[in-house]
């Protein structure tokens, strides 16, 4: 039986590939092997692997490779260690194809290992642009890949411009947005729908205003976001807010420190990990999202939520209409939030296409010479 | 004092950067740090590091990382190990810039490590095309680089097409060809000019016809070259021939085995390593070169030597007029060699530009904010 | 010039070798090279490397190798990574000897690397017994060593019993205890002598009673100490207390969690790192020490401080008279503390011998064939 | 179902554990998991893994970790890499016990990884003495082990002397010798019984005199054996001889080079790997064995074969009566061979005890709480 490997490195990867994994399950003549590495295995980053287990996916291999030190050197070593162990893993499983997604530094490792071992790679979300080292990583991964599943026409054009063969680029939309848009978010916020009980109870009432704050470090410019200012501005509204911990990355400690200062603020819920359905529920009903995360740019539009996007981390990413770009100063943030606190955009999303995951998996099966499910 | 690191992974890298290293020496306010890894450190591959020592260059760090196994898995692990150790090295030296060259798999490691650590990379020989995984590697390295020193106008155009900023691409020519073309090769073959005594004496007389055979494995298609056929054809002429051992690569064992069968052929000199000047001397006077190596495509033209290029390994590389492309069958090879045995092309080379290395180093100095030598 | 390498992996190592490093400095014809790895490099564990810098020692190499995950698997991988990088380091420096100390898991890595590379090892503190995996590690390190500097006659006998040659065992005493016993601790507690300002000011007055609590996880039996019970008992006295964070180790998270619960207890000073002199000052004047750390067993006797030693972690270690052994239950701990709160033992220490470090270094110099300083 | 892991690193390990693996197969309620690393995976060292496959054992994991370079630094790095990957493997399989054998450097890696992860280790062949770094490695492995299966009473005494608990030491004899002594070797040499066809046909007739030569490098003293002298002496008899390639080890290249000089000697059969049964057959009928290998000391006595043991590599190993110790000089070797060429010792072997493997496995089952097969 043929093996297809799917490499996941963080909880977001899983959100993005959930629909694809479900489609893969339908093929009984192909075994889908899930290999986890990096932060998806770490308690400190939300133990993302538990989401897979909860959804009934078997984990074929765990590769623990994250160094403790919060430095760029440690990031590089994490990649090196991960390459070594993915090589051993691929040597064992001999997959026909590796499926990967996105643009995070730790995804370079399975990509390199597979590429060196002549294992074809299907890459999801190539061709996009954002504002940092992610562009480098995304394009590096593109160079290793044989099949490219892009989310927008612009992304397809970008890839072809880079010299990627048109025949290997497929604009089927974003599987994460496909997944998100089919979640039933209900009419109003309901903490029972968050999918998890948190240490501190989330006591937000139906209809109550609240924020979602999700800031990651910009690895090329640590000054791009001042988390102290962001939290000060958010706190000033005296409304409830979900404050999410950042991704693992060199220099995330500044953001973590800022969050720590508000540990006793009763309006703030500090969240390490929220199950995806819960996150989408919370996002759909929040007053506005203050973020430099891609989820603000990509998924939030499906619910018409205003997204106040801070700094340059997402500078070049294609935007829906619900994104408002600002800097990270207190005053600017305060006044922008005031403007959009009661506003709702139309529910439109350029990243959405129906049957996305179904088409992606069908194309992969065709590539490896298997019959396609109907 | 600022550090500039130069990463070398095989003996060819050194040939290519020799002139650049000489230029760097002229800058007393910048320390050039040479870090060696992979096959340049191995006796089996000619102990290339001794060339540097002979030329008076100090080696700052040795990173021994090559696995013994002749497999793609081992290649991948070699990269992983190399990333780990380059990260530690860069963490120690904190260079302003890393200079790298070419498109070999083991050069990915310093490129990734530096990129993760926000160390700008100057890449020499980007934008070219050849016929195998080299294209992938070269483009991956390009994605990590901040400065691109290309050898031809076509290469420059390619890079810009891939989305690289025009301002970071400099068409200064190939420093290896610059070096080669200034070597005094004399009027005829002279074994004293080979720069080394070999186990078996090279008893080729001035004016005697001889071949140079240099075949590397094609890592994506092991059937691209049949070394048995090549050596049978060469042997049939009963002329002297230099037979070079292949690069380290998964599947090089087939080529090594073929060479071993001719161990007792008195016309064949099996060469693991020849100093660059000697190699150029031998190339300049050989009857023809039978090769799938880039040196056949790039450097040989400077001497008008016919190059019979076998298979697809160099399929897409820009050619000078002296290159004749054929397959690897005995008859085709025999008849082609017959046609060109007494022929000489004009001494022209599209890869050559004068002052190449001088300009490269000046641009690097400008980039890191140092004054440029006159 | 000959190189002697000294490998340090945590802040305690440095405390132990401080006197030895000072002695080594006196030999101008031998270069002492300090290589740091593991937790001594990590902010989370007190950035022990800063102590060296403050004392004017040059750090020759930093090897960042600690994985983030709090698991035994991660501990093992940390060792593997550390072996790889120490091998490269020793290959570069080619030392005549490696000096190491103690029994911590991460010290196995330099020991293996040096042993494989035929670099003689001088090991300080072999032959002792404690109650956990430390015994295994200590004996493993002993097996790799060529010179053994032990602290007591019993330790010497143990080593010889294990088959170590009598000629390689030297009972010169413990250099850490030598160092500690020459520190001027003054007549009473003085927070200015702690050598550092802490986030929360240490407002203990001269003559005020206070505790020192230092509990590490027992890696073979996580139930050996119940930190919740310990802290509850300590808190019940309503006296000030220094609570020290544990060493990095699989399963330290339970202890860290217990400490976190008392974050708002005003009597408790949570300490990640205290400079050695400050620690000794605090220890010398505390009412009693509640601990399962070796410092309670070894150094505290020099000041006559009662040490309430909990659990089996130090079960087999040779004791001075000031050590009272108990379990970890609340009641037992409370009543024992009550008994010794106002008691002082005589200042005697079986681990102390004068001129210890001087003799150790002289012997090492003799071993590598260098003349001995007078 | 409980897992027991068996780690093998070279072809000799497998020979030693073959009987143990067969016994383990009888336990249907315990899964025996075989993990291979180091030279057993390498073609250059005889592809020992094929022996397992031929005998129907399933390989659970392959860990490719040997560096190419022939240096002590590379040996150390091989261990480091191997520790990393064994940790991941043990993390996945969570075995109740790890079984290992012997004293080779590459076996330290699984021992460390298991020890760090609190996986009990059963070590076979502890307590013996030989003449090099093997003693260090063997004792290090002993320190990590919980069960010790020794081959002689002397070995048992040694272990207990080292402080190992008497209750964990079991003198059940050597399972390799048990295996060898039950092989039917027939009445005379028969090349069909070698179990393999070699590149050059082995044309030794029944009753014809021949030698077996098996020399490994002494890693602590490269001058201990002069292979040139050995081969010159052997060649001078003009009798057939099996010449075995050495183990992987730093500095094996000198021995390999010596062998290469005799590549055209028609009396010499250069052997990289001979299946165990074939090896025993050849050993049983040879005129004498010239060796510094443990198989000369241990197994050969079962057949009364004279063993001329060269140098100090096996200096301290317990001997049977059939072992004659000499240096490596031509004259001494020639005259000793002459003395013993037609001699046969009695078939006695201190390393032999019946039911050895059966008892070892029964004890292991008892240890992990499984019922013992009758």
C-alpha cells in the first residue's frame, strides 16, 4: 500500500489541513501517515497534537526538536535536528508524496529532507506574500515542491512568475478557509462552544462586546509591534478580551513578558490554545480582532469581523475588505478600535472556494497514480 | 572588527572563490573567516582543505558532517547535521555577511543557518540552469540570499524573473572563469605543471593526445550516464586518459565501481584530486573532454577545448560553442570523439568578465558599510 | 601552547571549579579553554555564564543544546546533540586534558566526546554516593576519566573498589567547599551581600529568622518529594524564606508548578539564580535549610547550619553532623523544623581540605608534562 | 503488549544475540523490537542487516548514523547522532527493557538514551576484560544496566567488585559460544558450507591447510599491530588464507591499506563479510587463526583450533588453552605459526554453558513481570 505523509509543525497547520486529512481518509488504498514535529508537540504551545487525537487521527511519528533557547541560533538548530529525524522517518516509510502547508520556519525541515530523498512534495498556500522572513521560507518551500495548491489567482500568477511550471499550480482555494466557513458559529457568543474549559472561566455574555488579540513576533524586526502599547490600548476600553500567546519564535519572549504584566487584569483571558472550532466561534462574534496574524487576514472575512492589523508582519498579504492597517501606537490603536467597534463588513472572502480539499486530494491521488474517489 | 564568513563544502567551491578570497585579504579592517564542511574535509574526496592551506588561507572552522552511507537519506542527514553546526559557528562569529557559491546540496546547510539567524548572504552563480536537482538547490539558495553575483546576462534575467529585486543582482561574470583564464598554461602538456605527484607517474609526452573524463552521478536519474559505456569507448582509442572520481552524492557508487574495473588499464590515470592549476593545465591541452561536469561547460571554452557533454545533467546550462551534447552509448560516444579529436574552437567564453572578483568584493564591502579598496 | 579544556554545564559546576580556574590562570604556558553547554547558557536557569564573565573568565565556546520539552526523551536528545558539538569543539582545540566535575546528566556529553577522542579526563568529585541516577552518571563519568580528584577518603576507597587504579585517585578535598569556607560571610544577614538586586527586594533584617528551600526533582522517583507539602509547611511558620527554582530535568515542572502557587506569598522570595557568594552568605545565616540538594549536605556544615534533608535524593551521600533526614510530609517537616530552628552545629566539614585546588591543578600539570607553579 | 527492544550495531552483535532472539520469539505476549544502527547497516561492513532478514527477523527501525571520516572526532559524532535517534525511537516504542551486548563504542548510544529515559537495560558480556578502550566502554555500559548476564565466574566477580549488586548478575555463559558450539561443522572444510558465494571462488580442498586472519585496529595504540608484517608472514607460507576486513573504527584505514597491497595475491581471499555459520565452519577447520579479535579468544576453543593472538588488544581477556600470545613481528609470527600449524587442542571452552539463552530470556521475562515459557 502506498504511503502519503503529512507533516505538521504547529496547531495552525492542523487547522489548515483538517479538511484535507478527512478527504485522505476516504482512500482506503492509500495510507495517510501523520508526522508531527516542533511546537505542535509542546505543552507550552498548546499541545496541538491533542486536537488530532481528539479528532481520531493516528499520529505515526513524533519528532521532538525544539531547543529551549529563545534565539535565532536555536531556531536554526531546531531545523537541523528536524531534518536529521525527518530523513530517518522518510527512509522508513518511503512515502509516495509529502503534503505540507504554509510558510513557517520549522516546515523547511521536512521539505528539505523529502527533497533530498526525491520524495515529491505537495505544498499548500504557496505564492502568497506577507511581510517578513515568511516570504523567504514560503518561496524556499515552493522550490522544493512538485505540486502547488494555491488559494488565490494572484498567488497562482506569482508562482508562475517565479518560474514554477503552470501545469503544477492549482488554484483550488484555501482549505482552512473552506473549513472555517462551514463551521456553525451560532447567533451569538456562547462559552460552551469554545470546545474546552479554561483555567479561568470565560464569563462573556451573549451580545457582550469583546476583543481578540493575537500578536506574534516579527522575526526580522522586533520593534514592529510594541505589545505593551497594544495591551494598554485594549485594556483602556475595559471590555473583555482574549489575549493569545505568540508562536514559538526567536524573540517571542518580549511579547510573553508584556502579557505577563496583565496577569491580574480581570478583563483579559490569556489563552495558550483554543480548539479551532472554539477560536472560530469566538472570532465570529468578537467586536474586533487586533492582530498581526494571518488568521485575521484570511479567515475573519468569512464572518465580516473588523480586523485591525498592526505593523508590517502581514504587509504584503492579499487582503479582504475587513482589514484596517495601522501602526502599534496607543493613540492610533485606540481611535481605530473606537471607529470599528460596532461595525460589521459583508461576509466575503477571496480565499474561499468550495470543494477545495476534495480537489486537492483528488489531484494528489492522480499524481501518485491512484484512482480518484467520486 | 567585522567578520565575513565564507563557507566552502567541496574542492570546486574553493576553485570558484579563490580570487574572491584573495580580494578579501586586501581589506585589513574586515576579517575573512573560512568555514569548511562536507567533502572538502575528506581524504576520499581529495582533501580539498589542503589546497587552502597550501595557498596560505587560514581555516577558521571545520565541520565534519558527511555520513558514510551512499543513500539519499544520508545526504539529508548530512544537511541536518551541518545546519546544527553552522548555527553554532555563526552564533560564535556573528558575521556581517556569509559568502557562498554554487548549487550543491551541502551548501544549503550554511544558507539555512545564516538565513534563520538574519545573517545576509551573498550568493555567487545564482540564476543559472542545469539539468537536475541542482536547479532546485540553486534556487533555494537564491531565496535565502540578499546579494546575487551572477555570471551572465541570462542568469541576471532569470533571477529578476523569479521575483528577485533588480537592485540586488550584479552581473560581474564568473570568478572561477576569471581565475582560470589568467593561469599560464604554457604551450603544451607538461606533467610538472600538474602541481602534484600522483601515485602512478603521469607519462604523457608534450603533444601526445589524451582525454579528460569527468562524470558525476545524476541524483535524479541514475541511468542518465552509463559509466561502463563511457570508459569502454574511451579505452577503445588506446590513448591516455585522466579519469576523475565523482563527487560525493547518493549513488556515486555505480560510477566508482565502473572506474574500479579499469584499475589495471595502463592508459588510465584515476584521479581523486588534482590541484586546480594542474587541472586547468591538463584541460587546456587535452584532445577533448568527456564530461557531464560544469567545468566542461564553463571553463573549458577559455582554451577552445572540445567538450563532449553526456546526458542531461547539464541540459539547461548556458553553453559556449565548444560543447557537443550526446547520450551515453558506446557508438555515439566513439564517433563523436573521432569527429572532434583534432579540432580546436576559438577561445571565447560567455562566463568571463574582467575584474569580476574585485567588483564582487567591493560590492560586499559597500553592503556591510565598509570603505572600498582602490 | 597546550590547551586544557574545562567543561561547565550549569551554574553549580562553575561554583565548584571557580578555585580550580583561578589556579589554572597562574600557568602562563598553558591555555585554559572554557566550554559551556546546557543550562549554564539559559536565562531560564539563571544565565550562569554571566558569573564567569563577571569574574573575568573568557568563554571559549558556547554549545546550546537543551531541548524545550520537559521529558526524558528530550534529556537524552540534549546529550546526543551535546556530544556532536563537543566532538567538533575538541577536534578544533585538541586539548591535552579535559577537566569536568560532578554527576549531572549533561556532563556525560563532554566526557563521551573526549573519551572517544583519546583526550584524558580529570574528574572532580568521583566516588561519592547519592540516591538517584546521579550515581549512574557519576560512575559512568569515572569510567571515562584518567585522573580522579575525590573529596573524602571514603570516596577514594569506593573508586579503588570499582577497579580504578589507586595511582590515579587523589584525595585532595572538595574545591567547592574550599571556596565556600574562605568566603567572608560577616556576622549577620545583610541583603547587600547577596551580590545582586532581585526583582522583589529582600527585606530580611539582621538577626531575623529565615529559611532556605532548595528542592530538585528526583528523576528516578517523582514522588520522592512533594513540593506542595514542603511549601505548605514552610509557609506555616510565617517566616521569610528563599525558595529556589529546581535544576533543569525531566519532571521539574511539578516543582515549578508548586512554587507558582505561592507567587503571592509575601514571605517567599522565589529565586532563579543567586550569585555564589550571596548564596553562601544567605546559607550561613539562615535558621535552617530545607533541601534535597547536595549543597545542603556538603557546604552548609562549614557554617554549622542545620540542614533538613528531604527524601532519598541524597540518601547515600556522606553526611556531616548537621544533616537531619526526614520524609516530605507536612507534619514531620513542621516538627523537625521546630526542633532545629534555633540550633547551631559545630563548624566542621569532612569535605574540606586546605590547598585543594592548588594541588589538583599541580597534579594535572604534572600529568600533561608541564612544570608546576610554586 | 509489552515491548522489548534489542539494539544491534554490528554483524558480531547479531551473532551473539541470535540464540537470544530465537528464545524471545517464543513469547507471544511480548513483542521483540529490533533496532539497528551503525555499521550493521552499511554495505562497506558486510550489510549485516541482511543476515537478520535471511533468518526471518523483522527490523523495527534503522538508524543510519556513521560518519564517513576515519577519525576519533567522527566516532564521537556518530555516537551523538545515534543517541538523538535512539531517544526518538525509544520515545515511540516505550519498551519495558532494552537488551544490548558487548563493548563496542557505538553501543554506548542506545545505552545512554535508554538510561536517560529510565528504560531498564539487560547487558550481556559485562565484567570481561580486554586490552583497550573496550574496557572503558564495557564498564560504562555496565553502569547503565540493570541486569548483567556474564559469561564466566571471573566476569561475575569483576562486576560485583565494581559495586554492581550481586542480585543483578547472572553467570549463564556466553550465548554466542552456545550458538557456535551447536553448529554442525562437518568433518572437513567444504566451501558450500560458507553460506555465501564470494566474488572470487574459495577453492580450498577438503583437508587443505589454510589460515584465518582477522585483525582490528587498536584504537588506543595504532602501533599495536603492524598488518604489513602480519600479511607478509602469512603470505610466506604460500598457503591459502581468509583475510578479513577490520571493524569500522578510527584508524582502520592503515589495516585496509595493508590488505589492499595483497589484492593480487592468489592465496588470499579478502572477506568483508561471511555469514556466521560459514565463518564458524571455516574457523573449525583452519590450520590456525591469526587474530586480535575476540572470536579467536572466545569461540575458537570449542573446536580446538590454535589461535595466535597478536598484540595487546585482547591482553586482559580470559583465555582458553588454545591461545598463544605474541607480538606482531614477522619472524616471531612465522616461527609461532610453524609450531602450531599441525596442532589441535582439546575442545574445551570456559565461555560455554548449556541453556544459556533460554535462561537469559527467562530472567528478563521475570524482570518485566511476564510468565516464563517452559
